[in-house]
C-alpha cells in the first residue's frame, strides 16, 4: 500500500525537485554557489540544541548530547560547510543507530579517526608520535586529535599563541607550571612575546617524539640554535648569537658534535644546553636562581663532575670569545701560538729551503 | 777515543783500508732516542685523529666510541712512558751536574748565535765557508732544546687535561682551556718542526744514523764536526804517542 501511494506521488516529487533546481539556478548568485549549503546541521540541531539532551553510558558516565549552535558557528568547520555527518559518519537519520561504547573515552577514540578523512598528513604524523606509542602501550588517556583541538568547537590552535602551552598543560600540568616561571614562558604570558618558544617549537606538533632519547639529546644544541644563533632575533633582546658557535668549540661541544655526526644513538655524557641551563625552567643567567648564575654554577657543574673545587667553574669559558678580561690564561696561550706557530713554520721553512739551495748550488759548481 | 774497523779483511787483493769511527752517542742516549721516537710516533698517531675528529680519515680510524676509548688509553699509557723517559733524562742530567760530570756540549752558548749568523751569511752566498762546529752544532742544539720545551709543554698540558679536577684544586680553572689549546697547538708545531727541521737535517742533508749506530765516520766528523774532530785527533795523538810530538 505504501509503495503504491509512493509511486503515485512520484511525478509530483519530480516536478518539485525540478522546480527547486531551476529556482536555485536563477536565485543563487555565483558567489553564493561556491559556499556549500548547510543541510544537516539545522536538522540535527533541532534536537541537539537542547542543553538537557544526554544519555547515560554503561560505565555510568553521562554523555551530554548538547551542541551549542552559536559556538558551532565560530568553529572552523561549520562556516565552511563541513557538517555533522562529515564526522558522525554512522548517523544518517533519526532514529540513530544504537551506541555501544562503554564509556566516553572509548567513544572519543573511535570518533577522532574521522579526522583522517580530511587531514591525512597530520593524522599519520600523530601515529608516529610519542602519544600514539603511549596509547598502544595501553594508556587510553593519551591524547587524540580532539583532545587538543576540540571536537565541535575547533579554532585555530595557535591563536592566541599563549593557548598552545595551556593546551599541553591540560595534561602536562607540572611542565606547564615550570614553563610559566621560565624566561621563555614568562615572556610569552606577560608580553605575548612572538619569538619565545612554546611547547610545540621544541617538541614538534603532531609527531611529538620522546625527548628523553639519545637522538633528541644529541640534536638538542641545534634545536636551541635555531633561535639562539639567529643574529636578528638575538639582537632584539641584546643576546649574543655566538653562543652556539662558541659552544661547538668547547670540550662539551666538540664531543657532542662527534656523537651527533657519527654515533647519534650511542649514549654519551657531554653536556648539551639543557644540562646546564635547564629544560622547562630556563632562567636568565643573571637571575639568582638560574642554574648557570655564577652563584649556582659550581653545583650545576658538580652534577656531572662530582667533588670538583670552586676553581673548576673558571674552566668554562662561558660562551664568550677569548678575551684578556674573561679568560686571561687562554688569551695568553692563544696570543703566543698565533705568533709562535707561523714563526716556527716560516723560520724552519726558509732556513731549510736556503740550505737546500746552497747545497744544490755547491753540488752543481763541483760537477762543472 | 777512536775505534778502528777493518771493513774488508777477506779480500787480500785490495790493500786494507782502515775506516776510523768516532763514538758519538752512548747506549743510554741511543735507547733514550729510540724510546722517545717510538713514544712521539704513537702519541701523534693516537692524538692527531682525536684532534681532527671531523675529517674523514680520522673517522675511518676512530670508527666507534670503543675505538676512541682505546686510542685514549694507548695515548695515556704512552704519555706515562714518555714522562718516565723525561724523568730519567732529567735525573741523569742532575746526577751528572752534581758530580760535575755533565759534558755540557748541548748547552747553548754565545758561539751558537755567532755560528747561526755565519751560517746564514754562508747560505745567502756572502761567506764562502760554513762555520766550523763542535760536537753539537747550533742546528742540533735547536732541535734538542725545541723538543725539550715542547715535550715539557705537552706533558704539563697533557696531565692538566688528564686530571682537570685535581689540577683545579690548586690552580685557577682557566688553565684547563689554556692547556687544551696549548696541547693541541703545540703538537702541530712540534710535528711541523720535526718534519721540516729534523728530518731535513738527518735524512736529506745527509743520512745521519749516528743516533742509532752510536758512531760517525771520519768523513762526516771532518766535514760536520771539524772542531771536535781536530780536538779528538789531537788528543788521540797526544794520548797514543806522546813522543811523536817531541821529535
């Protein structure tokens, strides 16, 4: 009966659709035509705009099914025509298919895979990440896309820039609070400084790797150098941009560069930037609580060189060029050899050359 | 003072020609040179790859951290041998000074400065004759004293690098980067010196193996150490046949 009545109505439906297509051709201007039309959102929101709409999962958790329409409009997806069913692929009509997730986390970890449809590169990057490794090892709290970016209300993640450490700080609470007190974090929060590193500057974004590995450690001076060897940027803050190049000449730096170039995976103990300056807690060297403040330097050295005396800190040339004021002994040694070496080379060279010439001339004369 | 070696007593056709040899270095001095040469060679072979660690040849030799560790151990052991040698050499010198028996022919004198000046004039064709030299000419004295101070610098700076924590209990920390630079640069200067100066004089100018054999032949004695030669001949004559002079 139903089928027959439907077939009877067929011509009418065709007419209606045809009319709609014609009308849309007439009414919709080209600029409007490029904007996709919202079709399902309004339909879904007819129920999901109810703040009380929720369901209870088998775990006992209450899953709110409310979607704030206004906030949804500010998200990056909705205004670009990416609608509910783009992510909620299994829901096409009402009534919805039954939900068989035990808890909220399980639901999140299934739904986020929808991101890869449009963001395959970043999605696959996350699969190389530390977070993914942790999840595979059984920690289901390891973040997925939506944990950092949000789900319905997605905004550009770096606007404002201060948002980045806050996002990471949701889980990495201790690191975040230490970072906030550091010279970098402080400048970010107090001055909205655009140059200081945020979490992602050093750790990467989607493919965040374990920073405790030897590979990370051996490349760490280069990481700091990406800002601290930048003349232009350092000049803005009155900092030396030679710290990296001078470090590379130091005992530590030479050692690290050998390991970096040849044995990046082999454990070594020579100090990299963070060993002395700290990691998330880096402070200005003139800050009294900085690990490289002259007052604290001996304790910092003793982390690797236990039991050394207070003279020891004088061995560190402190990222400064050889100068009479700072490093007098090195200055005199350097001055001596900058004269002595070429002098020996020239004196020996010229003397031996003269001797050889005289020897040959004598020989030729005798044979004549 | 002179020995006589009949070189070919087996051929009766030729008249026997006597080759006079003059002792130049004692067994102790020759062994010292041999040990010194060996130490320097090993120290350079194990040290230079560490200094030029970015070059490909160095990376081929020091192919692993274990190899680097081995090189450092060999370097340290050889350094100890060299230090012992230097102590022996200094101890012997002090013993001889105490007994007033130090020959002193290696000590620099004002005559050496004059010799060097005259040699320079000879080399630039102003003088026709080389200056006459004694047992050790100024070139050989320069070799000895250059290496004397060079080895001194290498040993002192080397031990500072080896035991930096002990050294800084007494000395300011600044000596450590100073020692690193001195050790590394002095090694290069010494290598240049030995190759240019010493190798020229003992291999190219003439093949002088007296430090290994212990003796020099009469011809070399006459042309390179004429003062010593004259002195020895005179002394030998007076020692052997004092009556000849009277007649």
